[in-house]
């Protein structure tokens, strides 16, 4: 009645989904290539938040990061993407029921996440924020990458996050 029913997916939709991995959730971001019954053929990437898992193991995780580790969304995924991640390409069928949560993404949001991963920004941000060895080189590399971003919206997003984290 109010449009709050089940979300349906079709070929060409961009998706953000979470898969339970026990005490954390991994993320699937991709495009639906085909829908068959309750299965989606997804071409994209699976993201494992290893940076936050390491922080939790060492006891250095804050409440917000712990919440994001357990229940990531397309709105809070940045907390994962400024830490180390492990990514794996996927091109497979996934049962819709396997997802804890699955939502449609618009092209802009999908492009931002895709760019962030392809450019290796999680690793650069993780090195810079650690303050350890290689920080200066990582910061120089990040600034060089930021200066070469052609998409105005993505450039604004990356600069905004870098300023908010006091990297710039």
C-alpha cells in the first residue's frame, strides 16, 4: 500500500548486499546480469572488511565501527572503505535469501564505491590513518590520485572525506 513491499530486481540494477560471515558481514556490490526465480546473477565484487576485523581483534574498534562491521549499509560503507579490505571478483548466482540485506544502488553511488576500490583507496587511507611507516608516501600518492580524478562528484566525495579525516 505504501510501497514498502519486497524490492524486486531486474537485469541492469546495481545492488549493495550483505552476507553474514558469523560475527561480521561481507559486502557484495555489483550489477544484476540476470534474475531467475529467487536467484540473481551478479557481476561485481565481494568486500571483506579486514581492517575493521583487525581493529576488533586488537581491541581498538569503536562502537560505530563495530556497528558497521556487523550491519554495513551503502550509507555507512565508508567506514569500511577507509580501512584495509580484501576484495574478490564475483560473477555468479546468489540466492536472494542468502543476503542479510540487499538494496538497489543508483549509478552514482555504485560508481563511487567501484572507483574507490579500483583505485586502491582503502589501502592508502589505512596507511595514512595508521601514522606508521610509509605514511608520507601514501599521502603523496593519494593526493596525486585525487588530483587526477575526472568525475567531479567522485572528486568532491574523496576530497571531502580526506578533509574530514584531516588528511588534507
